[in-house]
């Protein structure tokens, strides 16, 4: 059984009626990836993916998500704090700053896509953010983030890093900007990030600004100019590496033993999906301290000898999107 510091399969393990409920939830989750039915033959947008939330100041939280592909197209997105709708933006926008919040308070956010006819798709996954404590009469902005650099990690993503800014009260967050617009936000303890959702073969210019709890913004860093790779993106630069698979038998049953090196991201990867024979087999969520240098996991595959399986794995990146799949390995029980 997994310990507190081991990956916990994010699956339902109980029989009977509860298992039926789990199956229903899985069906709803699958609907969220594309379109849903509104009960009258219409098609609703799916649930937004890649939703993240990070405190921008003592009274604001920055919420981001990925565009929802749908036909007919999405007309707008609605952002909720708990059950309360707090913002609505047109379909061309995929982020908002939720303001007028209370300092030192935890909040839960979800996002819904709205079709042109007004039909609302299902809610996204719930994301949490906690605002920092308020500071009194702080008008001193943080220093400029230093030494910005980056690299393309496929056709639709780049990895950026920078040196920490300083502030007399402490840096709360960093905004990654294209031009004057903030397109990504990370916590003040992070000095790197992966920006996804970009276009292949496109040149971008990024700057970074630091923000303190009073909302003061630093000057922008020097720009980092990067060009994403042309063509379709296979995601290999965000995939786990050194992926290995073996099998062992215990008490009449066979298990797959997997090991891999987590992808290099701005934060520790805590969630993975294992694909077995072309289908999702299990989702792993680390219950304790997730490994940075090498991870391993074993899971049950049956009692029959001589069965060949194909297996690969991918990680959920810090911005809530899935990275690329590892190399596929073939093993026989």
C-alpha cells in the first residue's frame, strides 16, 4: 500500500454503488475534454483545462486557463470564486485578475466556457490560492528581476528563468509579460516557469516583473527573445526521461515496475498519468514529498503470464497542462 510519501493512484477502488458513481464521474470528466450535450440536442463547450491561480498581491489573485476548442466557438469565459461569478471575459482572453479580495485568505476558483447561444459548459477543476498578509503604506517597488534567459521546449512552449528580485517587504509573485500584457504569473518563491499555449514557428519576446503584497510592480527585466520550433509539437522536451519498465510476480499476480526522471520545470511535479496499451491506466498524485531526480512506481496488471504490454508516462506541468509522453516501453509478464 502507498505510504504518505508515495504516489497515491487517483482512482476509485471501492465496489458496488460507489464504483458506479465513480464511473459516472469519469464520464463527466471525459465530456469536459471536448463538448457536452445541453439536454436539448445542443452542444456545450467542454470544461477549461490548465487552470491555475496565484496570488498577485494581498488583495488580488491571477487566474489563467487554456482556450477551449469547441464548435460552435466559445463566446466568453466566466470565472467563479466559490459559487460566485466574479469575472467574465471574451473568448480571446484566457486570464483575469480577481481583485478586492481579503488579505491572508484562501480562495477557490473555477472557470466555465459559454457558447454563443448562452449555454454554459461544465466547471473546470477547482484551484486554490491564498492571498498574503497586507502591508501598511508600502510604496517601494521590488527591484528588476535579473539575468532572464530561456529556451524553446517544442512548438508550443518555452521555458524561462531569471534571478530573484528583492523587496523591503518581500516579493509575492512574478508576472511574465508579452509587451505590456501579463500572460503568466508564478509565486514569489519561483524563478522559472514553462509558458505553454504558444504557436509553432513563432518569435516571441518575454519580460518578467516582480510584484509585492501591496501590488507594487518592479521595472521589466531585459527581454528574452525566443522562437518556438516549427511544425507540430510532440512535447518531448516536457516529457519524463530515462523511462524504464520491468515486471515482477508476487503472490500469483504480475506487476509493472516503472522508473523515470521527472521533467525539469519551475516547480516539483506531483501528478502523472500512466498509459497502458494505448489507454490511461492510472493517475498518480504524490501524497508526500514528490521526487525531483528519480521517481518509481509499481502497479498490478493481472495474473496471466506471457502477456505483452506497452506503457508510457506523462507529467502534469505546473501550469496545469499535460507535458509530452515519455518513450514507450514494451514488457511481457
